[in-house]
């Protein structure tokens, strides 16, 4: 029953936050579209403004971490459960850094290779995180399971 209660709490939060996330994402697209037409900004800067839709994802990861922290009192578990938030943050900052590098320097390699490396690294770390956390807490609900429950 414990696992079902955890899933119910996480699904309830995820369903409540869908509208807010959609509104913030659309606002980001509208702001970016307006800036494209009216302001002389470099393309990478404009693209980074368009990726402000990541902010709702960061809020979501933090809140899911807070809910998941209540499931176990182990110190290691409580620290590790925040890792998805930090992975998302590092990935976002890394992406902005790559955009800055592309805008200020003349990269010798194509821009897609560093982006692919960044994405694969973050996904690999997320996969490793899931394996480690499931050893500490067998009732941990991964994001994949949460998405499956939302459908």
C-alpha cells in the first residue's frame, strides 16, 4: 500500500501543475516571439530566452523532490532525491554556456556535438541516479513510472 500512496501523491501534484507549466511555457514562447520581431539580439541569446520554459521544469523537479523526501528518513536518500533538480540545473546552465561559447567564439567543431555530449551526459547521470536510488529505496517512483501513471 505504501508504494500506491507515493504514486498517488506524485500523480496528484503532477496533474495540478500541468496548467501552470503550460502557461509558463507559452508565455516563454510569446516573449521569445515578440523579441525576435522587435529587438536586435543575437540568435543564441534569443534561443536562451526561449528556453526559459526550463524554469517550470526546475520548479517541478524541486517540488517532486520535496514530496519524495517525505517518503524516507534516511539522510543519504534525502540528499540524493534532490539530484534530478541539480542535474536539470547543471544541464540548463551548460546549455546556456554552450550558447555563450558559440556566440563569442568561433567554434572549430559543429555546435551539435557539444550539445549531444551534454544531453547524453545528463541522461546517463539520470539513469545512474535511478539505479542508485532504487537500491536505497525500493519503493522509489522513477520519472518513467510517474509518466506512465499520468497516461
